[in-house]
C-alpha cells in the first residue's frame, strides 16, 4: 500500500511536468528550456520504473516462486530486462 502511494505520487508529479511541457510548447517556449524539462521527465520515469521493479522483485517474484511459477517469473523478468535494453 505504501509503495502504491509513493508510485502514485511519482506519477502525479510526472503528469504535472508533462502538462507543463505541453504548455511550454503551446506558448512557443525556448527549445532548450523545453528539452531540459523533457530530460527531467525521463529521469523521473526512470526513478518510477526502478521503484516499481524494486517492489515487484520484493513481493511478486517471491510469491510467484512459492506458487511454483518459476519458469513464468524468469521469462517475465527476461522480457523486462530485454525491453530495458532497447
């Protein structure tokens, strides 16, 4: 529950930044200023992803292993790591 609240707060912050970027584009803001904001959003998304993965590894993976879904869990993790490398 606490992790979900933290993730929701991160997403709300990211959403606010994206809306601000849209306003900047609509207002024809200086390109470098817009780029700085997009880089900030990218970093915030990376932090969100890291926190989400940390929670998954701490809770969902052990549960899946205990439930006998080892191959499925390993395949999912492999897929996620492959996506992260793209």
